[in-house]
C-alpha cells in the first residue's frame, strides 16, 4: 500500500467514525501512524544514501578538476624546459601532449561527475521534501489521535450515564413514592387518633376522681355539723 493510500485510509477512518464504534478508528489511526513512521524511516535511509552518493560524486568531480589542472601545469613545465633548452623539444612536446590528453580526460570526467552529483542532489532535495511531509503528517495524526481518544472516552461515559437514565422506571418510582406518602399519612392519622383516645381516657378518669373526692368532702362536712350539734357548738 502506497503512502498516499495509507494517508487516505487514516483520514477516511476518522471521517466515518461513529460514537458506538470509536474503538475501530482509533486502531486504524494508530496503525496508520505506525505505517507512516515506517515509511519515514525508509525515506530517511534513502535520503542519507542519496546524499552520501551526491557528496562523494561532487568530491570526485572536484578531485578530477584538480588532477586536470595538475596535468596542464606539468605540460606547461615541459614546454618551459624546451624554452630553457633543458629537454629535447620532440620528447618534451610528446610528453606534454600526453599530459594534455590526460588533462582533457580528467576535465571531461569532472564535468560528467558534476552533472551526476547535481542529479543526486536534486533527488536528495525531493526525498527531503517527502520526509518533511511524512513528519508533518505524523504530527498531525498523532494530535488527531489524542483528540479522538478524548472524544471516545467522553462518548463512552455519556453513553453509560444515558443508558442508566434510560433504564430508570419513572412511573414505577412515582408509584412507589405515592405509596410511601399514603403510608406516612396513614401512620400520622393513627398516631393522632391514639393521642385523642389517650386524652379522652385521661379526662374521664379525672372527672370520676374529682366527683369521688367531691362526694367525700360533702360527707365529711355533714358529719362535722352533726358533731357540733351534739356538743352544743353553733
């Protein structure tokens, strides 16, 4: 699967995610991030290799330039020997010609290597751009994953609460409360009735006792008067 297909897969999994299936897009996103990191590692390895080739090729080109310049310098020295009568002209020109031939070969090789180094550098720049894109994508999807996990946790909690509320029997609860209310009112009425009965009982006893005490007092008063009469006390 190509990098862009995997990116599309991750984006699609998030776009079509629903609350009841949050766990699936989370797994898909995590897998997409792992794939991206694998691609990033491969891209960075390729980038390092291409850059290494470009650096070596550029150095070889510069080295061939130096060698070409050195052969040219040697050819000039041979010609100077002819001018100074230090060497046979025919031999000096022959050797100088060979030096110039080598100089030309190294100069051409320097040009070829420079062009090759430029191609490798251009390829390295493209790979560097891809590496930067993959890094950016990984950062983006890791941030999205954090958000998605938070949403999933919130959704799960909300779902649990709503499910508990949905299972509550409101009519049964109201009926139970009404029954408790009736029971309390019944107990209160009975308590009041017993209180009135107790109060009524106490009142009758009090009246009886009062009446008896009053009769005793009347009888005692009559006896006293009768005794006084016998004794002639007025």
